[in-house]
C-alpha cells in the first residue's frame, strides 16, 4: 500500500467523526432518518460524506404563513406538500400566488387579471425566515420576511342560497403552523369536516358557518347561508324605508316584483326581478325612468342596497315590520244589478298571502263581486282583508244604479252659485246661475257623463259657442261633487 495516501484517509476519517459528533449520529431527511452506528467503518470516504451533507436539504421547506416584503406588500401562503398557493396584496391590487417548493427554492408565479409575473426561483433562507429573489418584469428583487402568527382561509367565503336538505361543501386551510386542523360550527343544522347539511324549519333566515383554527382559536372565519324555500327566491315583498325617509311597498309573485316608492310628494312605480342576491329593475314617475342595474340583497334579506342610475347617491332599503295590502282597482265603480265586477288583491311582508273578501250587500267570491238587486241609488262597499293581519283591509265603493250610469240630475248649490242638471243616460243639460242670490249671470250647460266625471260647457246668447268649461267629479252616490 502506498504510504503517501494515509494522511488523506486520516483526514477523511477525522471529518466524518466530527460530522457524526455534531449530528449526534442522526441525519434527518423529510420524515425519514438515517442512523449511523457507533461502529461506523473507518473507511468512510468522500462519497459517504457527500451523501450525509446532501441529506440535510429537505424535500419541501414549510413556507406557509404570513409574510411581508420590503415594499409593504402582504403575502399569505398556504402549503400542501410541495404545492403552495396564496395571495400577495400591494396597495389596491391582489395577486394570486401559485408555486412549488423544492429544497430551498420557491418557484411559481404571481397573477392579477390577465397579467402574470413568473417567479423563476426565489431562495429560502436556511432558517426559513426569508424568501428572496427576482420576480420577472418587476423592477427589483423581492425579499419576503416571515411574520409571526398563523393565517386561515375559507372557501367559498361568499354567501350562498340553499334549501332545506341541501348539502354544501366548504374547505379551510391553515398557514404558519404545522397543526393545520380546524373545527367547524354553525348556528343551525350540522356541519362535519366542512360538509354542511341545511336544516329544515329555517326558511327565510341566514345561518352562519364558522371555521376555527385549532392552533389558534382566535383565528376564525365565517360565511352565511340564506335558507329559502324550494323556489330559491328571496321574498322582498313588504314595507321598506331608505336612509332619506322614502317609503317603499313591494309585492312579489315568483321572481317578479312590483310596488311603489314614495318620497315627498312624488310617487314612483317600482318594477323589477329577483335573481339570487340581486334585485334589478327601475323606478318610474311620469316620463322619467331611473334604472336599477343591480341592488344587493343581504343574506338575511333585511336590507337591499346599491345604485339607482342618475340618483346622486347609493340607496339602502331597510325592511320594516308588518305587512302591506293593496286592492285593484281602488277607484269607485258604477254598476247595475246583476253586473259582475273583478277585483284583485296582493299581500306583502308575509308568507301568508291569502285574503278574505266581503261586501256590504251582494256576494263576492275570490274577488268576483255580483251586484245585488234592490239597491239602486246606493253605494256598496267591497272590502279585502289580509288573513295574516285582520287589521289590514282596503275598501272600494260601487255605485249601484238602474242603468249602470250614476244619477246626477237635480239641483246642486254652493254659497256662491246654483247648478240645475237634467239627465238622459249620459247626456247632461241644465242651467248655471253664477250668483245664488239671483243677481249673477245665467248660463246654459251641456256635457257627457263619463263614469263619475262630467265635463260641462257653459254658454249663453253672448257666448253661443261656449264661455268656458267646468270639470266635475261626483261622489259614488251622485249627491255631491
């Protein structure tokens, strides 16, 4: 044997012994361990030493958790094996982080909208406290510094609509701690391992799903489930108010919504539809229309908020207690014995939309009123009452006449003048004395009766083509206007 090689062998043996002493005879690689017996062969060579040294580089360093960079950006990372996902928030921009860890190198990309910035390979420090390197097309190198604490994310976080019996799946991830387990809870129903079964008996309520990190119970996230009947539609009918004192009454059939919005002396007609958490439609008053592109319904259905086009600011409608009721038509009508008149009613603010009909004389069934005989020249009332609230009722009047035309013939007097009318069907003629004391002018009058309205033209010898007109609206009994 060449004696000149002995010094090198002694050196190798010495290095190996020193390394084994430092490592305590144990080298960790992932979850496996390599034990070096105390009787290690004295022939330990360069290849064995190289193997021991490379074994200290882990397959995937744990980099999940909160980080910040030198520019104030906030990074949250979540990790499963070598795969990493998360977010990078800088200013008003949020980037999606995706990548993998291999040894002490993190590579992947940042994405925001259509923009993607590759991360060819950032270096993880041996202590795992910094990640530094270049991000393609960014002006300078980034250094991410680990922050204390853990991070938690829930998916999905958006509120969801469901019906009793539905099964919804949620997922949660913990970063910044090796204990990635979580606990689930809910305000109603049951949730096991993120699987939520929607309970019955909770229609039109919002229930809360909460996930809590077991490593830090202070870390928790919640989302809501709006439980609706099988139709899957929010019930918006009822009484609402906005922040400016406007009063809104809404009535709903399926997805269709109608109603009124009253602000000051102006009444707007509301029309629209419900789809998920969105109400869209318009407000109309006369020739003016204000579109509602999409107001957002809160998960509990208690507020509707969003923009109304060409209005100065956003609106928030807040649900009021109680129900609303409307009858159509509400205007007085004229009919004769045997006629049938149709009425409709709508209830808002209650799931019980049934009503009860009644009349002071005659029969009404399902909103169909049959005008009774023997009640000529009387005014009868048709009333609808909400079964959900017996105090909510609306009445319309029916003037009963022999011909279905209101009787207005006779003398009408005021403190200033007298009007004498003669009637033949809807044809009206008569005399108008402009001063009841007898000292005023005398005009002849003529016109045509249209329901309860009469447009009269008055004239005399001096004004044979008419001196003017008067518009009269008579009470349902025809005794006053």
